[in-house]
C-alpha cells in the first residue's frame, strides 16, 4: 500500500496511507491545491492532478439528513482510565478532531496537533459576530472563552488524553442516544467529538434560577456523537419513568431534556434551617435520565476551607444561612 506525503500552503507536512486519503479530504486537511508525493514520483504535484478521483466525490449530492451517513459529529473511540482520579484516552483516526476545555489535555501522541479557537467549531461558516456571541455565552456559563481543537494530522491512529480537574468520575455520553441534547451543570463539560455544540440554557423557573445551585444558566450539549462530562466522587445514573426525585441541589450533574427541573422547600422551617440539607431541594420528574454526584466540588472546597476551624458547610445554595443559628 502506498504512503502519500503532503505539504500544505500553510507550511505543515504529513503523511498517510492511501486508504486514509478520503478522510483527509473530508476534514479539509488535504485540498485540491495541496502538494503531494509518493514513491515513484519525480516531483511534488497538486493533489487534484495525481488524485482526481478524490475531488470528484465532492461534487456528489450530500448525504440524507438524519441517516447514518449524515452523522455530523466525528466518530471517536475512547477508554476511561483510573478510578477516583480518572482520565479519558481518545483514539483519533487521521483527520478526526476532538474539542476540549482549555487546560484539560493530559498528553497526546506525535501527529496530533492542537489549535485554540473561538467557539466549538460546530458551525464553521459562522462570522466573527456569531463567534463573539458564542464566546459571550461561554463566559456566562463560567467556562474559558476559548476551546482547544485536537486533530490527528499524522498517519494511522493517534491518542490524546484528558483529565478531570478534581477527584471524581468521567461520564461518557452518546448524545445520539439521549435525543441529541443534554443539560448539565456549568462546569461539567470536559471534551467531545468535533461537531458537538456547547451552548447554554436559561432555567425558565424563577425558583430554580435563584435557589437551584446552578443559577439560571446550565450548559446545553447538542449533537450526535460522544461527549464527556465530569463530576465529583462517584456518579449514579437514574432512569425516571414519570416518578419524582428530590435531590440536593449541588449533587445534580446532568439530565436529559425530557426531565422537568424545579425547586421545592426542604420540609418545614425548622428542618430548612437546622437540617443541614439546605433550604431547597431540586425536584426532577419526567421520563429520561439523571446523573447524580456524591461529592460536589463546592462541598469538598468548603470542607477544606473549614478544616482549620472555619464554618461547617451546609447543603444547597443558601444552606449557609443555618450557621446564623448554630452559635
């Protein structure tokens, strides 16, 4: 099998097996004017000259939307490593890309390149103002303004790994099996296949906005590929079939969009103030999936800060008010 070398106008070089050339064309790495060379050729030539069949495919009709061939997200393979301090190792075929939060990368193999961009790359034709809006939304969710895109520019499969920022669990989610959408806490997103859209969702209920632990804003992940979110401690997945579930507001990690999310008082006034569970509980009801964490980061941070004789952490957004009555 032939090995083709390519040289782009921007000055980058690479090589790949002949069977992977189509993937490089589809990803935009190999273009018609890209210079290529393989054993037997006397000089570099434009790809469209020596490989015309690759570019004739670009004139064919697009795939039927919604069908298997119309999948917009890159298909990536992955392995979750570790137990309490986890990382996810993602295997990329030539031309495949994974997007991640800035600073989440742990290691990557030679041949994987990275580039920091505004936005998640799910809408490449968006103009400057559109990208600026995406950056503004990410600022509201508390995330970094830019995202890093990791792409396999080499030949053969390459791996890149991402680690969660604090002890806990990495949750792989196939968005195509979740109705194409997932709502999660503001800092839960870790990485995802290229084509995944990371946005925000405003909570429609005033009570949930003020007392829900996550405020009015949640992260919304849209797509049809793999996404990875992280949470503190161990994670429990619950399937709701119409029943109601009451949860400490800080323990809620993510839920599908068929779940109704609201806030209820945590019992009577005495229980609310002295119960240690905060003033309000999150109420989840509907048909869908819910992920819960055993150790919210805010709770762990409060314990660390209070280890030197500080105040005892209370659950919920306003649970600390109970300390007014503890003396």
